[in-house]
């Protein structure tokens, strides 16, 4: 009985010590399944690298990428928030404000859809095209 009380005391002490350490060091505990996820969409002609601050699994192959989501290839980049990435189909779509940048073109849109393994991009909603 004494051993059980002693073990309980150490467990509670350890638990609160760990919580205090997290608070003291100002460590953010996130509800994200993945922190700083990195993926790639590949096809015969290019590779599009995908990064974000965090992600959550929303299905077997789908991940909701959140906060500072970036798609980058040799030819273009897209930045947005809250993008659904399908690892199996190699697709991604967003209904959030997005910015597409390439050599002499900028497209501001209300979202996008990357499909056909990254060969095609469709922009949603009010879109503005700026040619340089």
C-alpha cells in the first residue's frame, strides 16, 4: 500500500513538473497531426514541392495543410492557407485566397485546384492576372 502511494506521488509530481516546464519554456502544443509537413507532386516533366506549418489527416490519403502552405516548382509557386492535399491522387485544392507566381505572371485568386499530377491548375472565384 505504501509503495502504491509512493508511486502515485512520483507520477503526479512528474506530470506537473513536465507541464510547468512546457509553460516556462513557452512551448506551443499544437493539435496538428504533422508539424512542418513536406510532400512532392511528381509527373514526367516536373516536381512540385509542398510545405506547410502543420497538417491534419482528414482521410486515409488526404491531409489538410494549414498555415503558410507553399507549392514550389522550377516554373512557379503558389501560396495559400488550408489546402487539402491528396497523396494518392497527387492533387491539391484550396478555397482560400491564393497567390500564383511565375516568371512574368502573378495570379491572385479565391482558391485553386492542382490536378493531373500537377500538369493542370484551375483557379477559383474572383481572380486577377498581372502580366509583367
